[in-house]
C-alpha cells in the first residue's frame, strides 16, 4: 500500500507529461534533413554514435528525441523552458538545434526512431548494481522504457550514460557547468542527486551492457 501512491503519481506524470511536438514526423523527410544538417557526421548514417560521448539515437523514442531537440533549441535561443519539462544545454547540440523548425524536429526524430537500434557491438557484461532497481519503474527492467517521454538506456554508450548522470546531478547542485553542459528534469534530477561517482560508473557499465531492445 505504501508504494501504491508514489507509483500512481510517477506513472501519471510520465503518461501525462506534455510534449511540445505531438505531430507525426515524416521519416523520408527526416532522413534528408539529417544529412543536410550534418547530424549524420556525429550520429552516423545509421543513427549510431561516432564517438563515446555521443548518444546512439537509432530506435530511440521519437517524442523523447523531439523534446530533447526542442530543449536544446530553447536554450540556444536564450529562452527558458517550462520548469515542468526541464532544461538542457550543450554547446555543440545547441548550435545544431538552433535553426531547426518544429517540423524538422519531428521529422528527424521520426527517422532516427525508425532505425534498428542493434549495434552489433559486443559490450562486456557488467553486474547489476543495487541502485538499478530504482531506475526500473521508468526505464524498464532491461533499460527499455514503455513511456514515450522516457528514453531507452539499455545498450546506450557507456561514456554518454555516465556523463548524463553526472550532468543531471551536478546541475542540481548549482555547480559550474561541466564543459558548458546543463540538464534538469523534474523526474530525472531527483534520481541523480543521491548517486556517488562510483554508483554512476556502475550504473553506466550495467545499462551499457544490456541489449538495446529490452
Ligand atoms: C559535432 C557532433 C554533433 C552533431 C553534428 C550533431 N550532434 Fe547531436 N549530439 C552530439 C553530442 C556530443 C550529444 C550529447 C549532448 C549532451 O551530452 O547533452 C548529442 C545529443 C543529441 C540528442 C540527445 C539524445 C538523447 O539521448 O537525449 C539528439 C536528439 C541529437 N543529438 C540529435 C541531433 C540532430 C538531429 C543533429 C542534426 C541537426 C545533431 N544531433 C547533430 C553531437 C552532435
Ligand atoms: C521517475 C522516472 C525516472 C526514474 C525513476 C529514473 N529516470 Fe532516468 N530519466 C527519466 C526521464 C523522464 C528522462 C528524460 C529527461 C529529459 O527529458 O531530459 C530520463 C533520462 C535519463 C538519462 C538520459 C538518457 C539520454 O538518452 O540522454 C539517463 C542516463 C537516465 N535517465 C538514467 C537513469 C538511471 C540510471 C536511473 C536510476 C538510478 C533513472 N534514470 C531513474 C525518468 C526517470
């Protein structure tokens, strides 16, 4: 009984979380725009990252992707996001997202989401840290989320996962932006706050070692 109420609150927040872009994207137009905007130089023609600090985007949730681009665009334009939706700043991605239109966001997101996530890369197995059980309610037991606005984290790049957790946590402490990065979200920030560097490293090892399809 003690757990029922928080669960209902969390789940309804996720389900009801408003999206800035609800329109359907056009996969073909998204593919062309990603090439034209040179997204593929870093994120790959197959949506798989070309460096460890970059995320794999293939097969990611489309509304989640569009929301991230929207967040980058907002901060690039010096606008503050709705506090309920969070904030995200990263110098490179701010520059990439600044001139995208609303339609570009959803088209590119639709294309990326349509790509197979499988990397074919072998990642060493990692033990499941105790704290991973806190992540399951939103990100799924295998790092594959059921919710449109919660990203899949199974099979994501290890370095990228580690950095995101540190950026969430350190942004909440009002610390100097780490390499110009900042990220806040009303659901994810509280999850990052109690994590030590060691726990972050173990969680990143674990989720990176899982398959990307749950
Ligand atoms: C110069 C390399 C580079 C280019 C070009 C680039 N990105 Fe990125 N992208 C990154 C990096 C690095 C990150 C991680 C940002 C962070 O740490 O917050 C990122 C993050 C993202 C994310 C967030 C993913 C997540 O899981 O939250 C999306 C979506 C994205 N990029 C889409 C795009 C699109 C669309 C374009 C083209 C308009 C593009 N990127 C161009 C390097 C790049
Ligand atoms: C209450 C729900 C919830 C819980 C519990 C939760 N997360 Fe999240 N997480 C989110 C949401 C929502 C986002 C997307 C935030 C945004 O839109 O910027 C997110 C984003 C992330 C990201 C960034 C992924 C990317 O592609 O950029 C990582 C990494 C992450 N979470 C890891 C974890 C870990 C590890 C745990 C457990 C310690 C955890 N989360 C627990 C809701 C949750």
